[in-house]
C-alpha cells in the first residue's frame, strides 16, 4: 500500500472519511416535527377558508358598510347641530355686546342721571334682536354657558374669565341646564354696598353680568346720586371685561374638527 493512500476502514465498503451514521431517534423527531408543522398549516388554512366564501364576504361587507353609514350619519347630524348652535351663539354674543356696550357707553358720560341707566337696563326697551326682547342678560348668559358646556367641555370651566386670569370663581361655573337661573345675592342694603362687594373679589365676566338683575330691580327704588355713581363703576368694569370677551368669541363654536373627532374617534 502506498504511503499516500487513506487508511482503510475496518468495515468492508466504508471509506475512512465517511461521516457518522444518522441517529434514528433524531431523524424520527425531525420527521414528527415536520408532520406537525404541516398539519398545523393545513388546519390554519381550513380555519380561515371560510373568509373567502361568498356568504362570509357578503356579511363582512354589509357590516363594514353599516358602520360607515352610521358613522357618517352621526357626523352629518353633528355638523347640522353645530351649525345651528354656532348661529345661536353668535346672535347671543352680538346681543350681549349691544347690551353691555349700551350700559358702558352711558357710564362714559358726565352727570349721568338714573333715567339713562333705567333705559339701558330695561330689556323691553334696550335690545338688538326682537327674539331677545324682555330677556335679561342673565338669561342670555345661561344659554351661552350651556352651549359652551355642550361643545367645549374643557373650556366651560374657564368661560367668562378675562384673558390672562385663568379659571373664574367656582361659584360662577355653569351648572346643569335644568338648574334655575342663579342671581346675585342681594344681601347688601344699598346699590353702593352691593357694587363695592361685587368689585372687591376676583369675579369673572358672568358674575359682573349677574349683577344686572339686582341693579335693574333696585335702581328704580333707590336712584340716589350715590347709587348712580356705584352703577357707573359697575358699568365701566363690565364694559372693560365683557365687551372684548363676547366680541372676540362670536365664532367660538365653529370648529370643523369637532364633529369629525366625535364621529370617527369617540374616545376624545
């Protein structure tokens, strides 16, 4: 035998460089795993084969169309309601701007008499839209807060606060729509004391407008110069705070994305 030839194996017919024999147990395990994998894939195909059936596709498409139709109808109804409420909010704001502008304008005159205030405080004589004739500003403000609470829940708590002053006095936050109209507490014995008490605290715009009821009812009975001077102070404060607020928030409800969020993403 030549020195370069490989050493022969002790078993006849098997070369020395042949690999080890396959383990029968490992081969069986591998074949079993392959069978299980193939069976699992076949079972998955059988389980999902119903999706491609005509009746299943029809049911799924019907459900999808129904959901889209319902969502779109909700969106359309929301837009219609928003348009109506936005128009109402704008008219309420314009009416309040007119009322407040009238009384603040009287306060800028010299030697104002009680009769001038009695005229602008009277809702039967001082109004912009005929639909609001006879309604005090307090009632109009109640509608404003109700609309804010309906469309801008996060803003309702700060409604009426002048810019930069944050949240208003908690006493003036909007309550349920069925709650009676809150009127200022007429505890002070004179208009001067009432106005002094009103302007002493951090009252918001709606609190200042709430004083309209008390002054409207009390001034005809107490038209002294002291009372008129106190009404002057109240009217100036009311005009300085309320006029910019209602004039700049006439279109506050008109948000195109509000209904989209409510209809297509109800978790907001």
